[in-house]
């Protein structure tokens, strides 16, 4: 359970950090509005991609944990 909490906390921290970085970037941007919007769109897509990767990794990890638990339960039933 502790590993799951770490993964969730990491994902939330990553998303919060991305949002904070985006906000600070907008406030201090020395570029025109069009340039800033283009950069924001690019950074948003990068954040989405990272979030998808994190979700996929979490799904795979959960699947492995479930399979391991099923295997151990089957072993216990055999004994």
C-alpha cells in the first residue's frame, strides 16, 4: 500500500509542479501572446504525455501486483 501512495503522491506532485511552472511562465513571459500560447500548448501536450505514461505504468504495476497476489493465493490453497 505504501508503494501505491508514493506513486499517487508523485503523480499529484508532478501535475501540480507542471501547473505551477506554467503559471509562473505565463506571468514572467517576455514573449508575445501568440508565442506564449504556442509554448503553452506544447508544454501542455508534454504534460499530458507524461501523465499518460504515469497512468500506463500504474496500470501495468497494478496488473503485476494482482497477478502476483492471485499466484500466491493459489499456492496457499494448494498447501
